[in-house]
């Protein structure tokens, strides 16, 4: 009895392991092809500092991040893309502690048309290695952007 039972249990275990570790493609896609990660807008707080980020949720994969403190008139912009047409007030360069390469921080007005347009129309034009393109915001994300701008607004103290 054990001669049959042990190999059968081992075979079932291998089948279960193979089924769990196999890449599952969404319906209609080729097997083994993983979908590109979805990027979205989100806001995070570290103490009083607010961070508006465009990237993959729950990861450090960011294309753009805008940070501000409440009541300040400027916001710092970081990322692999730059705001197209933004009125840059100051650009600072430093060494990125993670990569050891250059890190660029661009300061813009919290009332910059690029941020206002994202909150109002759900579109922000940016420039990166892939050229010029637009980042979109859904209705819920536009509300998040408006809340971020209200939090940062110079009238708030």
C-alpha cells in the first residue's frame, strides 16, 4: 500500500507546486507574458511633508514625485521625467544616496499651471527619455491632486 501511496502523494505535491509557481496570464493574453505594471497617482505623508507620486503602487518605481510642506509657496519635483512647460524657480543638484549618481530637485510654484492642469483636466505633459508625453489622472486621482494642492497651498497655515 505504501509503495503506491508515497509516489502518488509526491506526484500530487509536484503538480500543486508547479501550478502555484507558474505565471498566469490574464484572459486573452499569451501564456507566460506578464502585464506591464499599472502606474497611478497617490499621496503619502511623512510627518508634515506631503508627497504626490506617479508610479507603481506599493513600490519604489516612480516616474515623478512632487513634495511640499503646508503653507509653502513652492514644491520640489523629482523623477525620471520633468514637467514640460513648468516655470522652474530653482534647480538643485546633489548626489543620490541610493545610486551614487546625480539627483535633481526642481522647485516650482505650488500654483504652477502644470499642477493646476492635472487637478482640473487630469493631464500633465512631461518630458523624459521617451520624449514628450502626457500623464493622465482619473476622476478620483484628480481629487487626490486637488487635496494635495489644497494641503500645500500658501493660504493654509
